[in-house]
């Protein structure tokens, strides 16, 4: 059987926040939200322009994760020529990028 005034006693907060404490909480939440939004906006987007003419840049599977293969001019030709000697997904990805960029090998 419920006790008299039991619900009110159990659900009444110990004390109310003062206006100053409430302002500090609101300011802290505002600063946190602004900081999170600034981080998201600062890191959003693609920061790498496309490779220049005669250059390749592609991501392939490496031993410990994604590896970026890039080269320009004679280096790109060497990378493309070496990739044609292998038969695996990594080599196929490099050769496809070479063909897409118009590198002669």
C-alpha cells in the first residue's frame, strides 16, 4: 500500500538549479556543439585535387590497409609497366588507373 505523500517526496529534486548554474550548463553545451560542428566542417570534403596530366594516383589494397600509389611522368610509366607483369587485383587497379589517365607503358 503506498504511503501518504510518498510519490511527491521520492520524485522531488533535492534542489533547483540557480540561474547562474543553468547559464553555465547552457554555455557549456553551446561551446561543445559549436566545437563539434567546427570539427565536422573543417574535415569535410575532398582536400586532394585530381592528379595532373601524366600522373596517376590510386588507392590499392596493401599489407596493413589501403595504400596510395602515385607517380608522375617517367615514374608513372615505370609503375604502370611493372603492374602489367602481375596478375592480381592490385595490379589490375593500377593498370586501370594508368589506362584511364592515358599513361603509355
